[in-house]
C-alpha cells in the first residue's frame, strides 16, 4: 500500500469538514473491511482517510423509537446488529440475513453504514432493507437528508452520496403484519458472496397478499425491485400457479 494520511476527528461534523468533494483520494473510514481489501489490491490508493471511530457514540446506538421504528447508528458493527434484541424480536429477517453475511470476523469489524455506502451489488443487506422500506439519514456540510435505501444506489459500486457526505443513521419502519425472507444462491459456502440474492416482504393474511415487495441483487448492477412480480402478487390468493408466474 502507498503512504496516506490518517485523521481521527472527534465528531461527525469535523469528519465531514475534512472530506473534500473534489478529491476522490480522500475517503471516510468506518470498519474498513472492504476498503482495506481494495487498498491491498491496489484498486484504491488513498491520499487521506478520515477515521470515524472517535465520533460521537450516539452514531453506534441501536434503539426503538416511540413509534416502533428501528433506529440504527451507522457505526454500529454488524455483529452488534445481529445480536440486538430489538432487531431479533421486531425485524428477524435482518438478524437471519446477518448470520450468513461473510464471517464473524468481518461482522465484528464492519459497520452498517460502511456496508451500505460501499455500493457493492453483492452485499446482502441492501436488498433486504429495500424490501422493508428502510431509509438512511445522510449527513453533509449543508445538513441532513433522508433517502430510501433502494434509491441510494445508481449502478455498479455507485451511490448518490457526494464525496463529503456520510451515512449517519439507518431507520427501519415497523413491520407489523408483514412477513419477510431473504434467500441467496452462492457458488461456495453459505457465507460466501451471493451470485443471486432475493428479498421478499409480504403484507398477507393467510394466502391472501395485500402488498408485496420483491428486490433482487448480485445478478444486477444494483438492488432492483421486481415491479411486475409485485403487481402479480398484489391482491392475489397465492397458490402454486401464482408463484410459478411470479417466478418467470
């Protein structure tokens, strides 16, 4: 790796101020699990890294809001998210997905904000969170903006984040009455990168579907909503015939 400058600001505001919107060689650093691999491979040669490990602790919290929404600080490690009782009880599909997201060594270090900001279409959580209707809070020099997770991505390793913006929080809406699942096909072990990931969230009573969200990833350049499949499932009484048409 080539030499680079490492800065450790004490607040998120200070970190944002250190980012240069015109310098692609300056990046924020949270867990660094993906960034370090890119640096070792020579794909990315940073001039400056702005570490987020010393910013306010509130950006690592996981808690339920008064309205039941799940609020996750962007610096929360994936392992903490996996074992959170709030996640397991109210949003079990997230906890189940994390069990086969890479390995425990990576999950101990990687953060939810870094996971989402990386823009890799083979990441496991973006399609799940998109299907659940989750939103991210993005902090920048002009303040904050909130964006749906599915609108965060525009292409292969591309997001709408400006170079001086940082994801500060993830918000997952209440899932009362909905059922969700994530399945991935891999070429190796269960915790390997998916060759195809499919996340489905249904608002259903028995076999009668009121609303459906279906998002695929890995085989696409970004998490992609299958609107035709959703329309077919919406209002249907699901049986083998309906599922067959939905899978085409």
